[in-house]
């Protein structure tokens, strides 16, 4: 068939004895958005890495149109018209160069003249930026622009190659709604121009909006293809997990005594003041756009940056931590978002990662670490969270993303606290791991107050007793999670989107 | 990845360097039978005692993801300072040792503050400190070496002497099966190596330092005082370097401005070779000690084979490159992205 842009047949790949792809057969037709769904560890990333020339396949073939395609390097894949936008934004850009050089990076790397004609480079860069509707001064250094704009720069750079196959790996995870809309408009335009698009995401809202077809992947093979309208979303999830996913039923317990009381708090200059009270045995989800102030709130409570005004008390005592150590001593724990940047110690095994904040508890005389005590606690937490691993001594990076995330959440559940804040605990994990983590958060919530920060309302609905909406660094709504009106929450979320600083806020320490 | 049985490559990564060392020992003892004598073994240790101690200090800074280029200059500054204190100020050995250690710790503190508080990149801060110290140590004597009887700038001659107690640090030998066998400096090396190893591998502080080296941001969010640990690492490095300088002064018996040229490169080489020992792929005290001894064995063997002195640096460089290949290429890791 001539219209089938990309055909993959019998693709296999093993790392050592670990068979990651067990014969993938997949067609990605031109002019359609094919969404690829799969649990963490299903082999999606490996498939992408083979297509974009990072890894070679062990067996099987890929054809692009009628031409065999086996790129030996990312540059070769790019020349053949396969363009990839990676999940990790900083993988796709060079922070020390200006925007123009970033946009033209591939052409610069290709070779050509030794000396660069700056003016021509900038003119060409402006064209590329304009083509994706990116309005930006191209002479600015990339390090100085917001995360979301960097993402658009890397996408614009990808677009400048007139791609035949565009692969997007979780591209919206750091984008605000407005930016997501802009990206989706772009994807739809490219689709209409006849580009084949492979879109990888865990976000059902993205999938519903974009998908022409859904392909589910499980255990290194394709487990289902759904292309008949209307698309069978639950079927796709079932094919991805291998079993039904049950609906979460939140029963709201009676909240206990107030733990955290925030009064008249102003998070930053010019923001409206707000109050917030969190009770024992209560799980609050705080939702809002990227940059709505969720992370700023967490930062204030965890000693990473103070609020401008207002009173915060914890169990009736003033709470103004000077730093994370101070906050932890007061019983406020924060499981930060972006685990690879803010949480994972890549050189450590599971147990050493898990005990990091509370190593003192496992240390004897002369600060000697009692390995036995540490391993016992790790085993208990592995069992409680359902982490899939061989032993507590496994390197943390040998785990799939979902299991890494479970360890990072378990790190902060290993000791009792008064207030547990989890910033995007479901980031980059599949729906099964998300349900697992959510259930453990709820099950262990009885003797503390819990705040979960999540941009996705679906996630908030699964985990919370109460959903609080933030916008412009203030609280604009609070809803008991019972017969909830999602449309009303959405309205509050986007209450003033033109004021929300798009993605200006990176991680909590920024 | 999760394979339980070790493949050939894994074995090569893990034991390759120790095998290479065993092979060298066997080879040298066949071609030069005197190589296997206790005296020869002691000589190997003695030749690496000072660089080994400095290398253990650098290891502490490598663990927190830093680097200390000032160790060689700290050691020679301690050499000059101890000579100055005893020969010109005519003070006791105890004062000399105390002032040198204090100087080393202070330099480490300054390095740490430059890096942590003033945000100067570690290589540049410690490089600057190195130049500063190399110059500073020559100012009081107007560039001359210090020895008893030297003419003082203000007229007269220096009357002080290196006290016997001080010289003992570098020259005394303990009986160990054979009389007068083991120099005190070797005992210091072994003791310091064991202490640093225990500290880094088994204590809470060592663990947190490794966490900082792997992901400082994550360690900070786990409540670790990242800045304080970094400063402490540079202070450990400075203090150990000044102790190395004291041993050098005690061995030489004079404040020689020309000695200690190779200290920095030799100790950095030992610490980096340490990455390859037992496939650690990270800075570690055991590996550093083995790395120092490895270089010592190689040089002692070559000397006994009558290899010319000027080939030594070439051989050391070659060993370092091979060790780095073991660490980074064979183990397929990207390393720590720096050093």
C-alpha cells in the first residue's frame, strides 16, 4: 500500500538477557495521528530509540515508504525524515546557545561553511520559528526562556526538517493549556499535510483530542490496534494492561483535627491572599495550570522560599522553615516532581535511595550506617508499595519509571509525618502504577494531612477527598470530591489563563 | 542489566585492574628477583605514601562531585611553613605540625567558600588557589629554600633546626619482622586510607557525600546540607594535603622550594585510577590506595629494570589512560560527566 508511510515488521531488541521488544509489527500511516499507549516498561521508549537511530534493532525491518530504513545514528534518522521530540525538554536543546543557533543546530552540525553568517542564520531561524507560530526574539540565550518555550523551540527545530514521520514522546508534560492547544493545532496541521505522526502519551485528555488510531503495546509487542471510529479507549487501556482497570471509588472519611492552617497568605507580590486548612486523615489535591503557583505553595511549606505575607501554622505552632532540613524536622515532607532531576540518586541502589532523608534513623554510634536496619525498612516499603524488583540492592535505574516513582514516594512514606506533600506523584507513570500509588497514599493517610499537587483533574479525582483549584498563585475554589462538577473546576482552572505565567516556574528550587 | 551471572566484560571491569597489578608483580619478580623482598615492598609504599595521602584527600572532593587542584600547592606550602616555623621562628615541632594542619584546613575552607558561596567553578577556584599558594610560599624567604644557617633578609643567619621529633615523622622506621623495616609515613598512609575508606563507605556522612556527588539537587531536597558537606570535603582535602607536606618536610629536612612538583599530578592520577579498581566507576578510598600502590609498583619495577627516570611520567600517563578506559568505556557508563 502506497499510503502507508512507515511499516515495522518483526522488530526485536534485547539488552543483555532482557528481551525488551519481542517482535513488533506496526504500520504508521501518513496523514494520521497514531497514538502509542503502553505501561512503563512495555518497550515504547526502546521502539522510539530504534526509530530515531539511538539503538539498532536485533532483528526485523522498518520501511519508510518503499525504502528500507535502518538509521545508524540520530543524524541519519533525521536525514531520512524521522524527527523525534523527546519528553525531556533539555535533551532537545543546548541551553548555552541562543535560540537561533538552537533552531539551526542540525544544519550547523551537518557541516557546510566553517564561518557562520550570523545574519543569514538568524533570518532562517526566524522563518522556522514563524512556521510554528513561535513569536520570540531569536537572539536570546535559550537558558533565559521558559521551559515551555524551550519545548516549542525543540519542536520548531524538528519541524524545519519537513518530517515524514514525527514522533512526540509525552510532549505536553510541561506545557500549559494554551501551549498545549498551540502544539495540537500544529500537529493537526502537519497531519493534514500528510505527515505520519506517532504520539506517545499517558494522558487520556491528549489522546481523546488527537488520536486517529490507537496502538496498545504490552511486554514488547503490539497488543491491540484500534482504528474504527468511535475509538475504543477502554479497549485500548485493557489491551495495554492485559486486564480491566477498575474505577476508583473514593469514600471520604471524616477529617480529623486541623494540621496545617494557612491564613491570609500571599504567595508572591500582587497575588490575591488566600486561606487553606488541611486536616488529619484528609487528602487534598491541588490542581491548576503549570505556573498557577502549586509548586510555589509547596516551596513555601518546605522551606524553599517564603510567602510574601500571611501566617502558616502546623499543629498550632508557627511554621516557617528555613530549609528542607528544617521542614523535615517539623514533620513536613515533600516528594518533589521531576524525579530524575529532584529525587533519584542515580548511583545508588533502591535501599540507599529510599533511606536518604532519614539515614539518621539507620545510623548507630559514630554515624555508622546499620545496613541491616536499612534493608529491612526497604523490604517493608517495597512490599507496601508493590515495587517490582529483584532485591533492595537493585540499582535504581534498573527499575521502570513507574517503579522508580513508587520508590520516590515510598521514601517519604517510610517515616511518620504531619503533612505529606506530593508534587506530581503520577508524572510519567502508567495508569496501573498511578492507581497503585494513589491507593497507597489514601491507605496511609489516617495520621497525617496529605496534599497532592497535580495538573490533571483525572488524577485529582482518583486520589483526593477535596479538590482545591489554584490560579495566579492563589486559591480560587475548593470542592468536596462527591458528585463533583468537573466543568466547574475546569472553569476555575482557566479562570484567567492570559495572566498565568506560562511554565515560568520550573522545579521548586528554581 | 539484570543478568545475575557475570559476563567476561563484567569480570574484566571488576577484576581487570587487580589482575594487571598481580601480573606486574609476577613479571617484575621473575625478571628482577630482588623485587619480591620486604625492603622492596616497603620502598614501594614509601614512595607513594605522600601522594597516596594527598590522593585520599582529592577522593573526598571527587565524591561530592568537586575537584581540588590546590593539593600540591597546599603540600609544598606546608613544607615551607613547617621549615619557617622551626628554622626561622625557632618553635617546636608540635607548633609546626599544628600550624601546617591549620593552614591546610583553612585553605580547604576558603576553597569551599569560593565554590559554594561565591559560585566559582571548582576547577577554577582551586586552580586560582594553587597559583596563589605557589607564589605565597616564596614571599617570606624571597624565593629561597629554608635551611639552618641560611642568611636572613634582615641580616644574620637562621639559628633554628628541624627538631628530631619532627624528622622522625618522615624518617623513623618501625620493626616489623625485619628490624627498621616500615617507615612511619607508610603507617600513616595505611591508617588514613582505612579511616577515609570506613568514613566514605560506612558512615552516614560518607553516604550523604556520595548522594551529593550523584545528584546534589535531590540530596538538597532530601534535607541534606549540601553546602556544608562540600566545604567539609575541601577541608578534608586541604588538611590531608598539608599532612602530606609535613611528611615531605620531615623526609627532606629542609624547606626546599623545588620539591613537590609532581605531587598534584601523581595524586590525581592515583585517585582516577581508583575509579577502575573493582569496577567501582566512582571515586573510592580503597581504589585510590590501590591506584597509588599500583603506580609505586610500576615505578619501582621499572627502576629495578634500569629504565631511565625520564620514562616515568610517560608510563604513569599510559596507566592513567588505560584505567580511564576501564572505567568509562568498558563499563559503558557515561561516568559523571566531568573530572
